[in-house]
């Protein structure tokens, strides 16, 4: 998303309160632009579409991958009964979705790529769900150029969202208004009463997620049960 008025670029990584940030701009009649069907562009994509892209005017939020994976799984659960085809799954297996199988799907590469699809395996069945993919952020493709240089100067922690959003507003001169809770509160309230994300993992799942996201985890200093 590019906002000409405040000369800033928002790199919308999945599950980092991005919908709330986009809603903030639209709800306050602040014009923004992005190519159609390209709401999750990488910084590299921005450099192609906006030749005057400036990395010191770009920002995004980052999130602990163990927590982000659980959030993506919750998003699948919340959307599985939607009638509009956003999450398509056979009725007979709607109650057979488990987090460990979801992690397995990430490990096996059934989640990711550019298509908004998840191939989800359960009970020896291969099923197709139309959801936003949870991408594997090896070498930080959302943040890097072709030479693996980070080209987004302003990185903020999802874990301290409210305070970090204040810093975003100060940096770009945007009027500070609290972000609304888009998507997150619906999932947390309606799926279950959430525990800390670490309580949903066993040792094997924890290790598998680390092996997938170890570059991101190490680069940003994340730890399991930590930030």
C-alpha cells in the first residue's frame, strides 16, 4: 500500500494487523493505492511498481513466527464456515482440522507460494481451501531485494502494536488514532478462549517451525515463549 499524502509505503505481511492499518487509512479518508489483487506485495515488488520507492519511507510489522502460524491457523478455523467460498472444505471434515496437521502442511510445502490456496491433508485426504497463504519467510522475501538486502528501514514489533503504531504516526506525521481490531478479535473471541501461543505446541511442532523460519527467528531475535 502506498500513501501519497504522507509519502509512505506499508509492506503488508500476513497476520501482523495489516487489515487494521489499511482500514485506518481508508476509514479516515486518506487516499492510498496498490495494484488490484496485490494487497500483500513485497518490498521488491514495490520497487518495480513505484520507481521512486524510498526504503526510508517504508514500514511494516514483524511477528514471532510461532505466534503468527497459530494466528494463521485460527484464521482458517474462523473462516471455514463462511458461505462466500473464502474457505471451501467438504462438510464431512470440517471438524477434523488440527494444528499439528496444519504445521505438517507448512513443512511439506502445501502452504505458500503466490496462489491464495492451502492444500490441507487430513485422514489421507487432500483438500483445497481458498485462504491467504502463510508464506515461508526464508531470507525475508517480503523485506529483501534480489541481493538479500533489507530494503524496508522501519520495522516494528507486532508484540508491542499500540506503542509501535504511535511511533509510525510520529515518523510519518499521520494523525494518531488507535487501530481497530480487524480480524483478530473475531477469531480470538469466536474460536476459543486463547492461551499463550506456546501452549498449542509440543516439542516436535516447535522444532519444525524453527527449522522452517530459523533465518527470520535468528535475525529478529525471536525465541519460543519469548517475544
